[in-house]
């Protein structure tokens, strides 16, 4: 493993919020990596459990581990702070409640190097807890792809997903293009991934499941709030804006429309579910109409690429206070 005074080949960023229960398994899986030249930057995002104390103990145990403690600012802020401290030529991301196979780093790194690819990607497992079993996500592509092929697959969001944790990136993609994570609760990965893919020449996908994504008992759908649905819509604006500013929207129009249709369908269903769950039918039809108008505008030629995500108007509203939720 990389000496603290040497520059590692790979920097791994782990944002952590109240993950004490899973940290030993997560970091233990990284300690068993067959590839040894890496560092882990664990960013404690204002945890209120024993995560920070456990991280400090592990920092003394593992020479590859560096701990950053910050006030709670969300996963994007944690990742951005981790990236600012990263030293490696390559950059990867792991979620604190997940774990990886021993060959995770070695296979991703060799895939980048052997194929002269800026990004490599692996398959993954869903790790269910109740009941306890593994399910291999059914990927439908592998091989080496150029930028156009990769962008089309990413925008369709079927053969290639906008996930950070099953990929390895040349760090220069972030630093040379000033790419950071936006302050959003949902789909920030998709936005960053589209920005990154716009600057690559080659993407290499290996058909090996090397990442274990923990699927918690609590449904992500049950955690949907107006702010999360609005973040889905903001993500669509930012992806369109990126395509317009890079002069590639005409090239990827059909793929973007496919992404918009899929995301819009999810937002319709989430909105209906949210109102039903809250026993709050008032405003449901108005919210659905608002979604419809927004989606039509995002796909139209009237769209102008000058959106400020911090100033974008919300599309979905729900009267009354909703409980704050940290389920991913």
C-alpha cells in the first residue's frame, strides 16, 4: 500500500455519514486488495454516531487511510473535499456501506492501462440484507467504446449507468475540466458522469462483478420527497445544458430524449406515490401537470443553456413538513 510520503497511483474517496455499522467491512475489503499502490480518503460528513471515532482508530491501523472531518454538507461536499486532497493519478469512489472484491482496483486499473482508456467500469452485485442474498446486476455491454458510443449508452441509462462507484477515472478528467459534484440530493452522479464522458476518448467495460452495492431494507421510493424529485428535474436541465454548451446536443438528441422519457416516467410515479403515502392528494394533479410542462420544455428547441442550478424553480411541491430522510 502507498506510503504516506509517496504519491499513490489511485486515490479512493469514501463519503461517510452515520456508517459505523459498515465501516469495518468496507475498509477491510480495501485492505485485502491485490493492487497495493493506493490511498483511501475517508470524509466524515458530520456523523452523529461513532463513525469518526472508528475512523480514527482505523487510521492508526491502516497506512493507506487518511481521514477528513467536516461539518455535515452532504455527499457532494464530502466527495469534493476528498478530491481536493487526492494525490493519485487515478480516482475512484466507494460508498461507506458497500464493499469490494479483492481484485477490484487491480482489474479496473489494468483495464484502463491495457486499453488506453480514461475510464474503466466493472459489473456489480446487489447485496440484499433481508433476506440475505446477492443478485448480479444484468449488464448488457462490455468491451471498449469511443466517446460517441459511451455517451449514447450513458444517456440511454440502460447499458451504462451514471454511477461513480463501479468505475475508475483518470484524475485529470476532473482537474483539467474543473468538474466537481453539484449540491444536490439525487442524480449528482449522472451530471458528473455526463461531464466526464464528454472529455474521454475511450471507455473500457469488463464483465466481472467486483463491487457489492448494499441494498437496504428501506425502499428508496419511500424516501422520495419533493426536493429529490426536483433534483431529478434539475439533473435533466444540467445534462441538456452540458450537451448544448459542448455543441453535441444535435448528435445526442435521441439519446437525451430517451433519458428524459425514462426520468420523467420515474418522476410521475414518484409524485403519485409521494402524495398517496402522505395521504395528501391535494396538489397531485397540479404537480403532474408541472412535470409535464417542464419535461416538454427540456426537450424543446426553446431551451436555452444558461441554467443556474441554485436558481432553478421547483416543479413539485407538497404542503406540510416532511420528515428528513437519509436513506439513499
